[in-house]
């Protein structure tokens, strides 16, 4: 079971890609911090200071300016996220985030999918604000009870 979210960002794919993999940039729209540059085969520690949370992600595949695939979750058994960048021209990119690994037999599946979609839409909105308008204060605004 997967959850797909798409957004159009008015920036070239290389700028969108660098926003994710560069630890100096990712804190402007998603995680508070990233331990190092995202590269294939690395395990990266990311933090959400606002939620007092930290987790490790395993970078499975990187194709510069085109794709980022990682696994997050407990003990290497978490969901797999594929971020695909489809550059339309040198001024805009369609970004697709596909998260898979949800259990169709889970009683909380609908709630999980809605929460997951909300998170990806929020992150991509923050990315759009950061890359297109230089706004880097949005990312800490999502309230989760």
C-alpha cells in the first residue's frame, strides 16, 4: 500500500534536489537538521527539534537531480520513500513523493494514510515557500496532538 503526493515547484530540478541532500538547506523546509549530505548507502540522522524527535534514515538510491529513495522507521523495517523529480523545463519541476509499506490489514490504515498525506503536503508546501520565496519559517508550524 502506498501514498503518492505531487507538487509543482517553480525551480529547476538541481535546486530542488540540493534542498534535500544538502544538510545546510534541509533545515529551511523539512527537518531541523541532517547529520550529513545524503548519499547512496549512507545512514543519515535527522532531527525535528520542535517535536523533540530524532530518527535515522537509510539512503537506498540517489540519482542526482532525478531521484532519492530512502527507508525510515524502526530497525530497517520502516516504509520506503521515493522522491522523484521531473524537470519540465529549466524553471519548473514536478516533485512526486511516494511512500510505501503501509499494511492493508492495519486497523489504523485510513488514519495513517491521512496523517501521512498531511505531512507530505505540509513538507512540500514548506519546500515551495523556501525555494520560490525564501521563506524558511514555515516548517515548524504543523501541530500534532
